């Protein structure tokens, strides 16, 4: 147990740990595993297996920079924590200048929505705030009428969302690659649940929507037909909406369709309008407002907040959520040179001058490069810092999220690791708890046989983890452990310019 805590909290490493981990039996197991792996998945391999001090015990091309894919997200998590603190939150607000007419309930003045890239905003099935809460706060102020078109901004200027230029264009429109920016709600995707109409020839019925209010952007041209088969399609339109076409059988079960929100502002307008209506607020968005007052005179009319950063980061890593990682990077590093700051963060933690080049926060770009030795250095050194306390617990455990297929282990939590997967990439980076101490494992493969490489990576973890033990929470320092979700009463770190409190 003390050997495990050495990684998490800085205790001295027990004598003999390195020798126990690096004995001839383990060496033979690794040699045998790699001989099979490189035969079954020919390509570029980069491997580094180290003890909890960072001493490499076994490696293959440990200094070769390879494409890391989503394992970049663990760097982004560490960077965001260093810049913001684990308790930081993102605020979404209604700001404005003016007053409520006490006789009519009319807001007399200017107003705008301030969005700051809250990953959790407007999600129906996961933790996070809702625009309906903002509308209800306005109603509680006595506002029953709003006038003027929707104005959207962020705390540091315009609010938009675009497809990152460093991502391959072939990913555009795919659910894992939505637009990125301050203007984010429901992870910039939409979802509809559709059931058959009452009879053949009738329109199908949309019985579920996320986010709430987005159905008004759908033109329904589909039809109900006899039988059980369905061939529904959801096509984007130039005005930010969708056309539902195709057919669904009268006896078919409800179908769920998801699409990227290519025009997040159109979605926001629909969802905000529904939230105001549900709160009993009439919105005349055709009325022309006077020019907005200077920022110094704006006041907060309503406000909602995200869960704490650690909770969001844990979810980003568990689900391998690209938009989440990019928003964490933007939150921590701003909008101009955040990727360069991320690269410099990794270099400052590891001491590496080569072997790391990052252009995004998610690892979706094919331009990212990291050497296995850099991962090992980061995973052993960052948890020794104040900002890195309990860092391994922000990575998914075996059996959950992207590690759901890593079965055959002695129990949940003996592995904390991050996967990276693209057509030609299979990486697995993280911690494996053993009775003798924590192993830090970096397995990187670039080549045509990424699926087979992943199976071999799982196999090695199962082999090394046959007698694994759970990686514990840090108890070596006399401070409260970091909460990974839910409410947290500790005051978050104030960050100027991103609407954080």
C-alpha cells in the first residue's frame, strides 16, 4: 500500500520495489507479449513501462514521437487543473442594463445571453444547468416581457462555435467532432425520438427532443408505412434546421436520431425561446433595440453554473469527449495560443525539450505527436505536484467508459488509464496498481491494424494485472480529497474573464 501512495502523494519508495517489478519473470512475459503483438499488428510501436518513480523497466522505441489520439486528453486535464483549480466552474448568464416596469413586467433596456463554453449546459440526461433556470430567475425578478433580438456574447467577447481547422475535414458533421466554442449547449448536438403515426400515410410523431425546444427547427416530411422496417433520415438545412424524411413502419419501435448542430446559434434561439415560454415570459424578438450599453454598466440578471472542473474532466476522460477536452483547453488557455500553452505545460512538468507537439486538446488532430517516455514522465511527475493531487482518479477505471472492455481484472479501480483510438492509432496510457507498487504503462501503436493492436494492449494489461490491487485515493496529505462529481461547497478559484466564481 505504501508503494502505491508513493505515486499519489510523494512518500518514499520502498526498497526493492524496482527489483520486484523488473524481475526476470516480468521481463520474459513482456518479451513474449511483444513478439506476438508486433507479429499480429505490424506497424510502429512505442512502449514504455516504468515504476512509480518514472524509471523505465521495459521499452520499445521509448523516445519515438507517435500520434497519441485521445490520450492527449490527460494532458489537457492536467493543464486545466493547473491553470484553474479543480473546483473552478463556468457561468452562463443573462446580462443587461435597464429596469423592470412594475406595471407591465416589461424589461426596459438591453439584455444579452452570455455563454462561456459550458460543456454541461442544457443536457437532458446528464448533470448540468438548464436555460430554463435562467428564464425562471428572470420571471422571479418580475420580468414577464422581453423585447429585442437574441444577442449572444461571452465574457471575453463574441460567442461562436466553429469546426477546428486542425481537425481533418472528413470528420466534419460527425457526432464526435461538433463545432467548438463559447456557444455550446447539449454538446452542440441534437437528438430526436420518433414513433410511427396512428395509421399508414400519417406523419411520424417526434416524442422526444434534446435540447428542449429544438423540434421547432424540424420540417417533418416522413411518413408511416405498413410493417416494422424504418428508413428515417435527418438532413441539415441552410437555416440551421433539419428535414425529417423517409419512413417508419406502423409496428416499429421508436427510433432515435442524433445529429451535429451545425448552427448552434439557431439551436440556442429555439431552446431559449422555449425556456422563456415555459417560464411565462413573452419574447418579441422582432423589436429593434438601441445599441447595447458599455460592458462596465452591464449587470447580471440571472446566472447558472456548471459542475466543478474535476467533475467535468472526469467525464471528458471517461467518455473520451472531444468537445469537452477542447472546451477545457479553451477555458484554461484562452482562444489564441492555447495548444502552445498546453505543449509548454507538458514540457515544464516533464522537462522534455523534444518528443511532444500538440495542436489541439482532444487528440483528434493527426498533427499531434508524443513520445512514450514523455507520457511516463508526465504520469509520474504531475501527481507529485499540488495541482496533480489525485490526478489518476480523473482517468476512467477498468470496466467503465472507454475501459469498459478491459475485463478479466481482479476488481474495479486496479487500472486508471486513457485510451486513444483512430483508424490508424491505438494507444493506452495510465496506471496499473500492483502489490509491489504502481506500474506506469504507455502503449502506442500507429499502423493499419489498430483493432488488433488494441486487443493486444488489453491482453498485456490483463497479464500484468493478474494480481493487481486498487489504486487508492491520496491519503498522504492532510487535506480534504477532491470530489469527482456532485455538489461541492468549497469556494472555487476566481478566474477573471471567463465568468467563473
